[in-house]
C-alpha cells in the first residue's frame, strides 16, 4: 500500500513539474516558474471561443487565401469553420494545377506520378461547382490532368442543362465569369545552354479548351497567356468565344498567341470590350479599324521574354492610329515590357500612348529611344518608369547620366503625373523635375541612386534667388524631401531598395 501511495505521489509531482520550467531573467539568473494549469485552460478556451465566433465576412476572406487542401483541414476545426467551407465567396476562384484533385500512381517507366482522381473530382464539382465564379489553369508538366478536368467540367455542365438534370448537376459552371490559362511554353531543361525552347499548346488540349469556352456563356474576363500557336490554329482560337460572349466580354488578355506576325481579328468583334491586352505581333491596321468601333478604353501592348525581338515586329500604321483616335477618343494605349533580359518596347507612332513601363532589370534608359518617345507622345504620355532593381551599374559623371533626359521629358510631356526613376541622378535634378513637371503627382526614386550634388550648369533664365535655392537644398536628402513635399503637396520621401521592390504593384494599378 505504501509503495502504491508513493507511486501515485511521484506521478503527481511529475505532472506538476511538466507544468513548470526554468527561465533566464534580465540579469541572466535562472529562476523556476510554476504555470497555473487553470489559467492556461481558461486562456485556451477563451481563444478557441473567439476564433469560433468570427463573422462570415472575415472567415470568407481567410478561406480565399487557402488552397483547397488547406480549406478542407480548416473546415475540420469546428462546426462554424466547417460551414464556412461551403460559403459561396470562398470558391470564387478555383485554381487547377498539376496536383489538384490527384492521387499518386506508380508507373513502371516514370516512377510515381500524380493522376486526376475522377471520383474526387466529380464529388468536388457536385459540391462547389455551382459556386465557382472564376477558374484558373496553371499546368507545369501534367497536361493530361488539365485535359481530363476540362472534359469532366464540360460534361457536368451539359448534364446540368438537360431537361431533367440530377440534383448534383444543377448549376455547375453557371456562375463562371472568369477563365485564366497560363501555358508553360518554355520546355527547356535547367542544363540547356540555350535557355528557352518554345512549345505551344494545340491538338486535343486546345480542342477541349474551346469546347469548354463554348459552354461558358457568361464570361466577362478571359486570359490566354503564352499559347504559342501555329497561324492556322490562332486564326480560329476565339471562334467559340465570339459565338457565346460577343456582347458580354469586358476584359481580354491574349499574350503571345503566336510568335510570328498573325493579327487576331476576333478581338474587334467584342462590342463591349473595355480592356484588351495583346502582344504587338498579333495586331495590325485591320484590327485597329475594328477596335475603333468598340467601347475599348485601355489597350495594353505587352511584350515578355517569349515575344519576338522588337526589331522583327512592325508597328501599326500612322493612318490607322489617327482613325482610332478620331473614332474612339477615350482610348488609352499602354506599352509594357516584361523581360529579364535587355529589350525595348515597340513604339507605335501617333498612338494615344498613356503609359510606358518596363519590368526588365537589365534594360537601361537610352537617349535616342527616349527622344523618340517624347517626340511621339508629348501630348498623351502620363506614366513612365522602370520597375525592379537594376542589374547594371549606372555611370556617375553628369554627361553620362539620365538627368537631362528626365528633365527633357518633364518639360515636353506636360501631362506626366507618374514618374519612376531607378538609375543614378543628382539631388538638384530631382528638385528641377519637381519644379518643372506641373502635373506631377507621384514621383518614385531610389534613395541609393541619388547623388548629393548640384552639378547642373546655371541656365540663363535662372534668377540668383532660384540658383541659390537649388544649391542650398541639394546638399542633404532631408532638404530635398522637404522641398519636394512642399511642391507636391504631400509628405514625399526617397525609397529604400526594399520599398522600391514593392512598387511594382502600385505602378501596374496606376497604369
């Protein structure tokens, strides 16, 4: 009996010791701290109760950031979160990649592979197919899984449109308004010296996609990126979309439909189109004449690393652009380059260009190109800038820097309201830009690239007072920030490299 009693007492002491521990205080002395078990339990129950009673609007926002697998595990936490799993907003956008609704299967020649699980896919579509408002395809290697998912989705949509459909098929796909498909056209290996091997989609995969598009009759946003098709396939890419959504389409992205010159005439048949993003090799004078009669407001001409060199792409004719400006005066054209290597945008003479932006770390500002931009777009240009940190060193001498080019743009292009500078400039240049650009609202400059110097030769029109003001305030960053803040009307500051990296999204939304 005594031995059993001692055993119970020892076990009780062990339990108490597990609720305590040693801690080092501020004087680096060890102290033993007991943890009150009741307090911990009260705190844990209070935290659980608080999380359990989150409002539906907050839970919907939390679940939208999770993958389908993470949403499933989150739904196992409590009844409230299980109910949030089926809230409609949670499934507004459904991402399909190589691992979505798959199961591992061993192949004797290729090892373990992930194949689409048809039973799980059918159950998933029957439960959440009626809530999906957007679907995005991002395959990397397993195109067969994407092919089978599209086939099953089309079949379920057809079953739901029958005269007496089953309850599990009712409403599947009817709410889908957005479809995004990024095709991984670069099939090069990591050890490939060339670095890029383009293989476009097509064949059965393209056929199934077109069949799915024919069934989505309420699409207002369609984005097809890097398809790299042959010319005969590209000419019929949007046949089904035009038949089903010619008056409902609002946003259309067709980036690198082909890598050769191939105008996509279908884009001019969407009468209520608002935003069109297309590569310059897929547009010509005939396409512009069709776009002139639509309600298009923003035309983005996008070039990326898979777009042909700017020297091989012909710009649209001056007469065609003049006709567009006359028929559709509210149209704004945006030129953009997204490339890790050096490159230039394809200039479109006489186009109503509103913004010119680069997301290319190796592209420098070239004098001859910028002078041509100023000559073509002095009356329309409002946004200009280079995003991302540069992967080259900027020269320090004044005659080799871009100071005079930036000031020339601000003087000639009087509508400039957003300017992004990442190369080396002096503090005096920033003060002159702020004083010269009358409509400037947003000025983004890297602090690391700014030189504390007043190296401008005195202009004959400068007064003694202005010259002394320029020299005095060019001596410190604080003075520059204070003076520019007073000119722009808000607290302005130079950006660190970390802040400059986060600038990309802001420039895109502004453009």
